[in-house]
C-alpha cells in the first residue's frame, strides 16, 4: 500500500511511523524546512533549553508505546516533585490551588459559599443533554461562578488558549457530560470512574521534546521537507496523485491520503472536492499566542517557585494567560544560579495582548512578574526571548462542528485527517488519532 501524508508535525510523523510499521510505503510531505510542527526545542548557547510550543507531555498509552518502539526510554525525563503543585493568581498573587478534597473543603482558596455549592452538587440532578452547552455554562450551573472564574477559566485559557464561554463541552470534555448523565452528580461519577486510577505522569526528554521529533524523523524512509503540496488529483481508480509546488507533472498515485495539516491549510486542498467543507475548515478559529522565555538570577526572585507554574484568571486582568516555572520542573533547562520562566500571552481571551510589539509587551510582563514573584527592585532579566505563533491552538467552539462533519465526509473519499483540529488539542489525543487512522488504513488494505 502506498500512502501520502501531508504535514510533518508530531501527528503526521506518528501516523507515518505506525503505517510504516504495518508494511505500508509512506511518503511524508512537509512544506517547511524542518519537521515537528508546533513541537520545537531551542538550545541557547548560554545554557537555556527553550520549548516554543508544548513544554511537557502526558504519558498516555500511545506515547509510552511510541517511546518503547523508538528506544527512548533511557532519555525520558521526569519533572521535579514540585510539579504536583499548581498555582492560580488571585488578588494579584500566585496561590496554590487545592489538590485534594480536604484542601478544597478546609482551605481558604474558595469561599464557604462555593464549598457549600460543591457539597450540594452531590445531590443535584442531571440536566437534559445539550450539544450546544459550553464549558463555562456547565461548570457555572453545577458548581457556581467562583469555580468558573478561578479554576475553569485559567485552566481553559492556559491549556487550550480558549474561552470557557465559547468552547463546547461535548467537544472538549465529553466525559464530564457523560458523568452527569450517568451518575447525576459529576463529583460522584468522577470519584467512581477514577477509583484506583493513577494520575498520568508528566514527562519530557533530556534535551527537550525535540528528541521525540528527531527520533521519528530518523526512522522514516520517505520524508520530503520543503515540499509543499498544492492540489489533490483524484484518479479514475479511486486513488490520488499530488501536485507538488514547482513540479512539472503530478506525483505517483497513492492509495490513501492523510492530511496532518491545520484546518486552514487543509481547506484549499479539499476545496475542489467540497467547497462548503473547505469554507467550514477555513472558519475554524486559531487565536494568536506569544511565548516569552525569561531568566532571572535566582537571588533576585523572592518566590520559591515551588510548583508547575501559575495560571491567571481573566478576572485578574492579567498580561499573561499563564507562566510555567520551567527551571523548577526541569532544573537543567537554565544555568544553576538562574530561574527560567516560560510565559504565554494571548489565546482567545487575550488576542490583542499577543499582538503587542516586543518592547511594550516585555515591559508589561516584567512589571507583572515583579509583582507576582517578588523580583528585586531594579533587577533585569539575564535573558528574554519572544516567539510568536500567529495561529496557535484550534478552538473547539461552534465552528468546529462543521469542520468535523467535513472530515467525516472526506474519509469516504479515502482522505483522512489527523491534525489537532480533528483529534483534540492535546498530544495524547493526536497520538491516539494517529494510531486509530493507521489501523483503519491498514484494515482497508486487507479488505
């Protein structure tokens, strides 16, 4: 079987690996000069290891399997023990978010009104299922506005670059909707569903996440970089040829095509086949995100930075959606006498902030960091770098419904989609989708 994969991000590479392992001949076409998509690591000469996109990975079964197959077990890097502690900015200061039920009920992070609302949720009946319900509406009706403002909002903004009042519950957290319908109480259902289930480990690799990309690249037989594909050309026998930019004639015919591309890059390829579907793909929203890496001398920072990082609720009117305390998680990411902060500005709730010019953006961030972390007056960063993603994470709002319907229709034509707008925005979601699609293509070959 001959398969073409368009897009050399983590999902396209993982799909190619799975198909290659099953015996297919796989050609990966990447428009850019390097593979990896949003998963990029920079090594700075001054001793900084900088992640430009994802900063760590949840160890899902699919990722664990991939690590074993690629022989990467020996370079897996566990975060420091403080990673279990998560902070949210409240009243201008990072405060540790309760991690256990007793901390939630007897700690001071949430008001007694909210604690009573949580207890009442145990007896609250399920509401009728609503495919249009947003994350924000779901949590507000079951747990109250304070939970939305100081737990849900920062989490959704920091992890999904999203707005909880726009993202659809059944597209982002379908398991929560199912728990309510099955158990009535979400808290009861969650306790039963997760009884005896260990929390997924967070990992990286010594040298950064680029290690995973490089391992995949080194093992693929046919990876074509700087090779944009401009058209899919159906053949009379149900296969596809590719029109490659600059080529005089179409490529060989492929039995299946896998699109591991953002929806906006997928749209022009499918437009001749499905104009309405192409419009739906174009409509998917990718807000801008700016990643800022900042290093200070450890002696200039009063805060112990003893956690994963701090997320900022919209209610706090922050500059940054959140900051990872990178050198606390992985101490080798900066010189020993410094601390490294990875800050994210932007997302669906802060689009204009992400587009600020460098100087005002960095000045505002330095002021915010000084307030949050007790940075010594007059102390300046040892290092600061800006990296901009004009289009970051696809939003699973109302617009994603038509895009997913388009993807389903394309499968009937032998065109498969595996990118994060189809699979889900997390790397575990993407690797799960990559494995599923590879298995379906392999099964179709045997029919």
